[in-house]
C-alpha cells in the first residue's frame, strides 16, 4: 500500500524536531577533530547534493578504486576560484560510494583562521593540512582528501584552466608512506568554469590579506549574485590506487617522495585530458 503524503510529512517534521532537540541539548557526538557526522548528513550534504546533482549534473566514475574500509588518501586537482570542488567531492564520495565513506579534507591555514568558515570546516570533517593530523586520520582508517596545488590551483586564471600547478614539497606522499596508505588520484572536470577568473587584483588581495582577489564575468560587477556558480557540466574520475605499503621505509627519501608525487600529478593530468575530450561543451547536458 503506497505511503500517504501526510504520513511522509509527519515523519519528516518529527525527524526535524528530534534533530533540533539534540542540537539544542548538546546530545550529539563529535570526534577529536570536531567532526560532526549528524550535522554533515542532515544539513551540509543535502545542500551539496542539490548542487552537484541538479546544478552541475555530475557524472562519477572509478568509485571502486576507493577502499571500502581502511585508510585511503584521495589526491585531486584544485580549481574554481572558490574551492567548491573539495566540498562536492566529499558529498559525491559519501553519496555514491557503496560504503558511504566520509572524506576528511585537509585545508589551508587560512580556512581555519576564518571564524565562521573554520567552524563549518571542522564540523564537516576538515582539519589543517599538516602531516601530523593527516597521519593520525590515516592511522585511524579514515579516507583523507588533499589538494596539493593549494591556492595556486584555486586562484589560477581561466587561461590556465586544467593545467596542474606545482604540487609543493610532496608532504601528502610522506604521510601516505609513513602509514602505508594507498594513494587514489582523482581528476575533477567542471570546477574551472563555475567562476572563470579573468584577472587577479593583487593590491586588493594584499590589503584584505587574501591569496588573490578574483575578477570574473559576474564578480564583483553583480555583487552577491556574482557568487552564484555557473552551471558547468562536471565529470569526476577516481583513478586506480597507487600502493605505498612496500615503501614505508622511504618516507624521508626525497627522491622516492618526488617520484611518487610526480606519478600522481601525471596521472591526474592525463585523466583530465581524457575527461575534457569526453566533455567538449563545458555547459552541455
């Protein structure tokens, strides 16, 4: 017998009220990093789901390469002026992976110096991008997400789209080696078109203590409306994992670290080229 619409809404209202009671009474759990799974599932992921599914029409492949249990280090390309790619990736992984795994994102120091943003980042599973925190998460069997390009990737001009920037010193590789964690490269196509960055007003960026101040086709000309992302078509591809368990004694070897970082970077770059061939129209269906 089909469920009546009134019963569905009654159940939703009761569930919402129970959620509010738990939040107001403090009857919920967070881990040592401040991660709040209930808030993430009830508030953050539903919003991101509307974004990646309906606005960006995201297609995902290669999820079988992400471990069903135990640790994994997801390494992706970064882009988009505003780092929506990291948030979309976390929601996609939790929704589409058979084990519904949470992605524990590593973020730049700036993220955790911003009062409101810092709290949200912690609540949704993020922490500072440093090796001690990364290794603690990996040793506890979490799936950790890192974007080694950092602000160089997010803040690059549209003319440099889908060209990977330098991967820093390879700290993510050292963390994987010390914990014997497989590295899973992931390529994300679509983020470059949501806020096409045409120019960077460096004096304003220095004044506001920001890594860049973007000029896009809609920002700052349209004010708050300029923050609405353009509806680009997204493709996300998880690549085969790169094992590290046999290299745990080489975590401090610069040559091993560099070679692995270069392998990850080249894997992502080649996958980006392949995905772009599949998606000739950035705003197609």
